[in-house]
C-alpha cells in the first residue's frame, strides 16, 4: 500500500539548483547566496538575473538585461483595451490572470525561453498600475524607460517619482519574495510545465493558485491586527483576547520555519531603518517581542515566530500601496521564481503525475 503524505508535505518531487530552505535553522538560500546577505545590497534586476541565469550579472550583462526589461514594459494596445472591459468587481488578481492569459504564444512555445519570461515579468507592474489608476479615476502614467523595475512601478501607481526610502523598502521585500522553493503556486507552475505547456500557461496557473487565501493575502491582515492593537499598552490584552477566541495571530508562525523567518529578519532591519515614515511601523517594532512572548506562553511548543508577512505589511504600506494591491504586488517578485522553476523543469522534464488512494466502495464481483 502506498504511503500517504497529506498535502505532499515532506515529499520531494525532484532536484533543483534554485532555492534551498532549512526551516529548522531558519535558512533560505538563492543559488548559493543567503537571502539576508543579498536582499538589501542588490537591485531587483540583479537578483532576478541570479535566479533566472544562475549567477550575478557582469556590468555589461546587467545593462543588457535591464534594457530588455524596460523595453518589455510596452504593452500592446489590445492589452489596454481588454483591461478597459474588465469589470471593477473582478479582483486585481483575477484581472491580472486574464491579461496574462491573453499574451500571445509563439509557434515554438516549448521549451520556454528567457525572453518570454522577461516579457511577462516586465508586464505585471504595468498591468497592475493601469488597473489601479483606472479604478481610481486617475490618469495612468506611461512606463518610464529610464527607471528601474521597482521605481517605475511606484511611479506608475502614484504618478510621481518615489522617495529612495520607499523604493528600497519595496525592492527588498520583492527580492525576499522572489522564490521559496516548492510552495503551492510554484508546484502548480511546475506541474503545468511538465505537460509541455507554454510558459504563459504555467504562469497563469501559478497566479490562480496564489489567489487562494491559504497561500496569498496575509500581509493586509497584519495591518488590521496592528490597527486593532492601536498602541503598545493594548498589545497584551488584544493578543490574549484573540487567542482566547481561537483566532490566528497574523504574521506569526510558518509551516516551514520553526525559528525566525530569515526573510522577516532581513526585512525587519530595513523597517527599523525607516521607522519614522509610518506610526504602524514603529508599533510593529514595539509589539513584536510582546506577541512572540505571549505565543510562547499560550502555545508552548508551537514555534510561532515572526514571519515575512508581518514586516511585508509595513514595507508595502510605507511604500504607499493600498492593501488591495498587496497580493498583486507580491506577484511582481514571485513571477521571477516561477519563471526560474518553469525553465528548470522544462530543462529536465518528466510529467508530474502522483497518485491518490481510492477510499470509495468496490462493486461486488
């Protein structure tokens, strides 16, 4: 009889050179580099190059890669026309999925190529920014080809050149979000790729997986938690009340990490640096040790430490993003990881086809 691992937890589906996670020791490595060592030192483009191509770019390689990224921001006219017809009731994620699914696929769509990945990576911020401005009744600012990937995204959202601090916060968060080995959306992308589907189809499938609330959407709930706490004096009472009512404390605990999330640690250091920009940012710094202490007392042995989402909420908010944009913005980073996994899967492909044990009735012979 086959062994059952519900949720495929602990089951390896293959090998990868992209990302390594050691949850017991709080380790996350991109292509041989610890994320905390590179997240605030390199640009979005440099780390994207690392994940996609396996090494950091030389200066001339970075110039060429950045040029391709900026040129790919020019969406065709029909893409904007489709966005104009998408009802506002559709979420940003659903709208993003629709536009990406309409992107043309060439005759030789498999195996996927780097140029296809660059096109989709560059398209996502333009799609989100256009939809945001349209729904707010604001004039959309065309992409500025002279700006970096993250700076251009913030520029298109607000119509103004963003402060360097806002760029750094968001860029660090997106780098930390780029990949996390095999998770629900990345696994979905690999499964679809294993059928020899095109890269766009695999990305659309990954976006669909991310729409589920168990995978995406947690940072906005951290904002709600901090707003409920209000001030440091209310932290202990608020948290204990929530626990007494069986509520989950958002931003704490992770299925993989049994100690502090290394991504959260890296982002926390940046948040500490820019705490003057937002009162909730200072509140988060103040209440974090209090919440960790309460969780240790109330839920011993559960290892509920601060995760990426707790500090992601701060980074996204200080960068000027509304909570409805949190999950779509996460896609700006994670689409790089998805693309890297898709290309790797196609390079050594075998159709992913697990089994399931039947527990229904059997007709009598």
